[in-house]
């Protein structure tokens, strides 16, 4: 019997050595969770045995339990490197349409040839669907997730429909010395500003606005607004004007306080609507086969309608407060940003941004019940419970750190101490086996 007891001790010490060696081997494995060998004594008895004199039958391994405490973060220069701070796992699938998920905290992701976000084994990172413009998540069910793909272009160009302009016109300015407006003569206007607008093909055109102060004796605090596109003057109808016959597209009237002189409850001047038809409108100024499908509205404010960004006439230098437009040309991918909430935002060279998805996070009722699947990933099991999906940072789920990796949670110092302890246990049990052998040999030699 003592032989068997010593053998169980050797087996337990060997298991402890194996677990410790595996922890040490994975000290630099991203997302690795250390394991701990747990043991229990073996105490067999029957109805007729005496528990008072029972010495026990050795030791057994009850479980090799992984420890899911947080590992330290290592920061990188790759925005696709993701680390989870807190509870949760990334959901991964082997195929694009597969619903057989594995779960991991190893966030060293990259793009494959089709621009899908994958890990080193080619497994696809799953994400929740979102609204491309607002980023609002439309579903947080694991069954509705799909692989996150990063497109390399923003698609078709977007023609300009709105120009947003706000400025301060210097009240101290004199009436231009040249009475007839000429965009090529700086003495015929006081100030100007310009923005780039886009036609239906995404080709850029320079739209320039000119501000001319009117004679205070006849029209106090009034300014005329002229416009050109690619140096071609046009009038309020959007049609080109002949040289020397320029007509303004609008007139801006201010109060004595320097604010827009408009009827309440307006806070700024009425918008200027410029027709864009090919027969009569801004499209007639184009020569590249494109057009402006919609009329272009010049809004005397910023795009957000901020109350303090309306045109003014103060005794201060000419200043542009807002100058925007809503068109864009075709853009190429310029960068990827992933927020702490897992929202994936693509930035393009044309200034556009688009929400591509939200990284799916999953938690389990019992993480230690997960089945190890290798490659620093796990599968659900009966003891782990069903996966519960959610948005990063919601409920008990942790947040996501972009450009960071979670390192192994192995404490190398502790493992080396455990290694020495397991070695001593192995030697002690081996010594017990040796003593048992010596005693039996002595008994066999009795005559």
C-alpha cells in the first residue's frame, strides 16, 4: 500500500511540475492565462473499517484550473492590436459564415488579403452591426455578429449640396475704390474666402465668395455678396455673367449692434439657393461632363447651427468663423481608430469617416469551466454556461484598449519558486518509495 501512496505523490508532483513548466513556457504568450494544479487527498473506507486508524491512500489531481486575472498591458504602434481591460473575451470564427465561435483575449489582429480583421491563425474577429453614420449599435446578439472588414475605398463621390459660411466683416472698411465688381481686381471688393466643392464625378471646383461694402450714405451696414466657381462669375440663377455685368447672389444687412438684421425668430440671414440644372444653373459652368444633381444652398451659419457662429459686422478684422461643405471625392483608407467602446471608425483621405462595426465582447458565468482549445482560445462547455454577448464597457464587460496587447498573467518569480517546491516534493516521494523498497528487501532477507 505504501508503494501506491508514494506513487500517487510522485504523480502529483509530476503534474505540478508539468503545470509550472507550461506556465513558464508561455510567459511571453499574448493573452495567456496561467494554470494552477489543485490536489486532494484520497481517503477510501468501507462500512466495517475504522476511521480512527485509517492513514489515507495518497493524493489525486482534482483540477488544473486556469486563473483569469488581468495581465499587464503592452502598448504598440498597431491600431489593430486590442487588449481587454476587465472581464470579457473576443469572439472568433474560423469561416466568414460560421457560427461555431471560439473565445480569446489575445488581441494581436491584422488584415488578411480580403481586408478582414483576423488573428495569426486566420480566425475572423466578430463585430456587431452599426449605423455607418452614427455608430449606433443595431443588435448585440451573438447570432447577428459578422466578421469585421476594413474597406480600402469610401465608394462613390458625393456631390456638394450645401455650403456653410460664417464670418466677421470689418465695419471699419471703406467702400471699394472701384465701383464695378471684378473678381480679378482686389480694389473692387473688401474681403473674400473660398472653399472646394465637388460635382457628381467627384471633381473638385473652387467656389469663391466676395464681400463688397455698400455706400453707408445710401445703404448703411449692408454688404453685397458675389461668387465665382473656378474663376467663372455667376449670378443668383447660377448662370455665368458677362464681363462687367456681375450681379450679386445675396445682400447681407446688419444692425447697429453688428448682428444679422433679420426678422425674429431668425438668427441669421436667409439661405441662398443656387439652381444647378444643366439648362440653367451651376451645371452650365462645368465642362467635364458632370453636373450638380441638386441645387446648392449657401447657408450663412456653420453646419451645426451654433448660435455664436453667425455672420457679424464688428470693428474687427475680417475673420472666417466657419467654412464647410458636404461634398467629397473618392477617398482611400487613411487610418483606423478603435474606441474603448469597441467602435471601429475608418478615416479616408477625402475627410470622410465611417463606422464599420463594433467589436463583439462575450462573457461567461463560469470562466474556469471553459474548454481549452489551444492557440490561446477557449470553447464553451456545460460548466461554463452559455456566452453572453454585449457592448464593450457595458454592464460587467471590460473596455477595449487599441494599440495595446494583454500580456501573459504568469508571475515568473512565483513560478520559479513553485518549480523548486514541486521538485522537492518529487524527491521526497521518490525517497519514500526508496525507503519502502529497502524495508521490503530487508524483510525478504530474514531467515
